[in-house]
C-alpha cells in the first residue's frame, strides 16, 4: 500500500474545475478539499449557493432558534453526495465541543448541530460557509481526474473562500495561480 507521504495530499487546497468538465454539476466549480488520503477525497463546492435555501430556512427545518439580527447567509450546494447532510466550513476561530476537523491553513470543518446552534445565536465562527452535500472521490479517482486535466489546484485562502463574491471565486482562484479564464481550453493534450 502506498503511503500518503509518497503521493499527492490536497487537503486544504482548492480544486478549480477546468472547461470541458464532463459532469455538469461541477462546471466552473471551486471545491475546497477537506480530506485527501489513500482512501479517497472529500470536498465542498464553495461557489454555488443553492439559490433558494438561506441559513434561517435550514435552522427552521432543524428546529434551531435564530436570534434576530444574526447574519443570514445562503446555504451552498456542497456536492452531489449525501445532499441531505450539512457541513460547515469555517475559520479556525471555532472548534465544536463535539467534533471539528482542523484543516491546515486556518480552516475547520464541523458537521454537528452545535455549530448551527451557535451560528443561530450569533456566537459561531466569524467566517463560515454552510453546505448541503459534498463531493467525494474513491481511492485514486481524484488523481485520475487531475491527470486527465479535469482540475487545476491552488492554495486555499480565507479571502477566496469566505470574502470573494460567489460569482468571482472561480476566476479569483485561477488568478491566484497566474491563469486567466480566457486562456483555458477544454481540450487536453499530451507532450
């Protein structure tokens, strides 16, 4: 069995969908990789709000009270796997008493209700993105998609993840590695 230290570890990185992405759910997607190992990878799409679900709607469905004047951000389409399950990607300033996955670069991932309860009270993480579902890859699948030019990768920054407008995140990630959106091609080549 190959050790992860001998292979690519994209935990805490961003995946930038290339033009020509075969799966329409990932067209112009930007995915934050929460975990990547020999067993596969898990990430959240961070630039596609659901369009019709806001935090207050989600909290109401879960019977969690929301204090007036608390921020009411959109809920995101995190990916096509387990779309009824929620995840909160946030800064390292918050740690759940139950379970938070600390991710290098100043990020955390919490999938327990306590983070939503804290957010409803206005005492949760200062920066957070709530997503339903996730993107998942089996062993070697993400590496194969990278080899087939399905994705580019870049470092994740809190600025891109939390502060950039959703419609501008994909291009901001490209710009962070010196690539312009107009220079990309859907065709791949081999040297």
